[in-house]
C-alpha cells in the first residue's frame, strides 16, 4: 500500500476506520490525543460526526484493558502483525455494543465495512464473527476479577495510586475514568461578568455559577459556539486550575514569572486577576506551544506590553539577565498529568513507571532554578496536575528540608508540616486532580 506523506489516514473519511487509525497512532505509535484528535475531527464537517469520533476514541481509551481482555476471549487465534488496525476496530465495535446507543446490527455491519475501507478486507470475517459472538455469548456479563482490567488502569499506576491513597484509592480511580464537566473563567477585562452571565441565560445555556468569574456548563456544547468566544469573553479552564491566580495573589506593580506557561491559561488568569502588575513574563520551552499561547492571549485581547511571552527553558532560563528576579513565580511543573486522566485518557497508556523518576528529577532542577530567580520576601507557587505524591508532597518536603530560606505558607486547612500543600483529587467538587504548595523566600 502506498504510504501517505503526511500523518493522516490514507483511506477516505469513515468514522470507525478513523477511530481505529487514531487508536493505533496512540497505543502502538505513541502519539498523544493532542496530536491525533485534531487530525481526526478535521476530516468531518458535521458537529455530530466530530462528537461521535471523540466519544468513541475516548471511550475506547478509558477501558483499553477491558476491550483487550474481551478481544483475547473472543479470538480463536491471535492476529498477525498486520492486524493492528483490525484489532483496534474490534475495540471500536466492542465499545459501540457495550456503551453506545448504536443499534447492534449497525455497529457490527459498519465496523466490518470499516476494515475494508481501511484497506484490510481479509479481516472482515474475523471482526464480524468476534462481534457477533460477543453478543451471543453475553461476554459483557462475565465477571472480571483482575483489578487493572476492572478499573481500566495500567498495573503500575493502579499499584502506585493504592500505595499513595490506601483509604481512598478506589473513588480516585473511578473518578479518573468519568467524563469531566466543562468550566469557564469569565474574562473580566473583556466583559462585565454579570452581563455575560445574563447573555448565557438569554441564549438558553445551562450552567452553574461557582464564583463571580467561574461557571460550570451543565450541557454538552461546542465552546467555540458560545457567545463571546471570538471576542475573548472567557477561557476554558478546569476549576482546579483557576485557583492558581488567587493562590499566587499578585499585587499591583509586582513582577511575575510563569514558568512552563503554555498554553497560557494560568498566565491569562493571573493577568485578569491583577492587570496592574508591573509585568508578567510567560515562558515555555516548546515553540509550537509558545505560538499557541500567543494566539490564546490575542483572542482574550491580552496584548498589553506588560504581558510578555518568550521561548525559554525553565531549567536554565537562558534568556534572562543574570540579575533579573521576580516578586512572584508560578511554577506549573512538568508532571505525569495523572490528575487529568479523565480529560486525556491516553495518559494512562503513554506514561510509564520509569517516567516518574525522570519527571521528579526535572521538577527538582526547575524548582532550584526558579528559586534563584525569586526575590527575598517573594512567593513561589508550585503546581502540578498530578496526584502522585512523589511529584507533589514529597517533592515539597524535600525542597523545604534542603532550603533553609524556604518558608511553607498554609493555603488549605488539611495541610500539616509533614503534609504540606493542597492535593485536589479527581472529582473533588468535580475538579481535576491538582496540587498546590505555596512557599515564601525568607529575607536575610
């Protein structure tokens, strides 16, 4: 088969074939949904097709071990190395039969048709037989006692969550596999918050007001179709992440540094929280992510000179003057992202146990560099979207034990000397998993 010069499906658009292609790219090639999802949905014009593609892709990714388990039960012999797409189409078919409202006959016939369109017609009989047997033998009703299959988690991650949260691990895991709500942060510099809320009401948008500037949507909707999107009336940001500006608490005429800032949601939140700061420098080490951050700021009309964006690595700060220091620093550190699995289920299959040690080492290096850039008396807010203690509370305990000039600032009632920081677990008040720890640099 002739290879396509670009990383896109070679076959004509077909929802099931395209989902199988996307699953192959993620599970076998190692691409992320951030890379693959836009390619898939761009092949369709109708909103319902785009939504179907995402629902099926994310649904399969949430329960990879389950669908692999069922596939192994149903196949009379393993597929050969050329059967990767067929294997993924079996997953797509099983997800439809198990969790979607697609009629059984349509799910089977369209999935069989998809393998032909994808260019692998010799597997059509296998797929047809497997899906029909799934229904006939009521495979979904067979109890499963293997924990990582039941909970849709890789073995290493389930084990680590159980170690870190021995009393609450089960709800943590279950919430990580649920569909998340959409939260908005109203841009107070672009619209009057109460006025925007009235606009949503008048347009029949169902939502819950969480604070003066934060709302949770109570219906599925394409956010780009919401009133004011093009004019920067709001940002899409989980409610856990929205706390960053309040916790950093920037003041008038202060200089702020946002490390690892892309795609810019927290930086824009800081600027909206206190537009009278002296300057805010948002840096990231990836040019594409920097470009995306610039685009986001433009949509929000955050184009003031005091809000700067720069390509730089927070582990070296190569573009900063040697003496340049800041009053407040937000360090949203590179992490395992295990707190946002419900939004990015591919994380479960792309992350490996060995990644955690490497990430902890990177976090230590960036913490050291950021601390050197903080003024005496200044504040550093450490944040991750992880729920693993090695990246969070253990990281901060290490830092406090090795830096005599670091003072821990309590931001949540549950914090203690041995458990500094605020750990938000997935689903807690419907938020993503997130961690914050606030440190002050003592004056000498």
